[in-house]
C-alpha cells in the first residue's frame, strides 16, 4: 500500500487548516521524512502533487511554501451507495481490504497512536464495462471492528458506520476538487495519466475524533454532480 497518498492527505489537512498560513514555509523534506518515517523520495512525491494542485510552491534554495487556503464555494450532495448498488449495470470490485497497524502518516490522518489498528478498503466502481470511481478508505478499527466480516462488494461503509459504529457520528466534512490523474489511478480508470478527474475527500467525525477518511477519484467524463436550491 502506497504511503505518499496518506502523507499528502495529512499535509493537505494542515494547509487547509490554520497550521500553514499563506507564504508559510513547510518543514524540509528531511524533517517530514523523519516525522512520517518514510524516505525523502516518498515525501517529495506527496509535495510534487500538492504543488501540481496549487497548494504549495517551491523556491529554489529556500524551500516549499503554502499558497494559502483555496477559495471554497457552495455545497453538493452525493447519492447513497444503495442507489448505486441497486442499478443492474453497476457493480463494485474490492481491490484490497485488511487490518493494519497505523504508520506515522496514517496515525496523523486518523489521529491514532502509531501501531493502533486501522482498516483499509480499496474499491473500484464499475458502470457496465467501464470503471468510473476509485475509493480508498481508512477507518479507525475500534469504531467498526466487524467491518471486514461484511461483503464489501455490496455494502456501504458509511452506512455501516452510521448503523453499527461503536461511537456516534456527529459530522462529515467533504471537499470536491479537480485533479489530474496519476498513473496509478489512471490505470484503474482506464484513461491516460494526466487526464482531468474529480477528487472527493470525506472525513467522518465522532466529536473531534476522526472515524473515517476516504478519497474518491471520479471520471469526470462519466459523472456529474447536481443540486437544486431556492434562489
């Protein structure tokens, strides 16, 4: 399982929060490598993607700096998983699922102690013969200890959390942004690397405790979000 997406997610949370203000210098690559217990190359890949998405900029010989918070606009709704799975042409493929001890980067994403158990679910959603959504989800294993006993080709992990979690769910934060697909995601979605797509990130909380963190890469040529509201 790649480590740099979780490092990227952790750094992005800091960039979207108040830890790194506009123009603030990020820790150096060696410092981040020590913090997350990974190689400098892994850290560099995470920062490369943050730079490409406009969250940071580099100054030769000076370091990496925050570009400030992105402008946030409006809201959007996402159809329940049950609506997806009920359609005869739709199916969900489980690429991987398991229970793992939290590395420093995962511990940072879920606010766990290093070594605590977390569940990882990697799924691909299909429309007929076309893959259209990648899901990578990290879950606090204590919040949903029986997750892996369920048929993950058919169930909604969010619904399981809502119905069976050991802690009450109190808030969901979600963000939607445009990205260019990396080779790993492009291969799964059967498009060229660099193809434009949508990335949705969702964090589910119980109080201030992070219960679940999920990333969805969505083919923008096969998916749309819409909403109706009073003017």
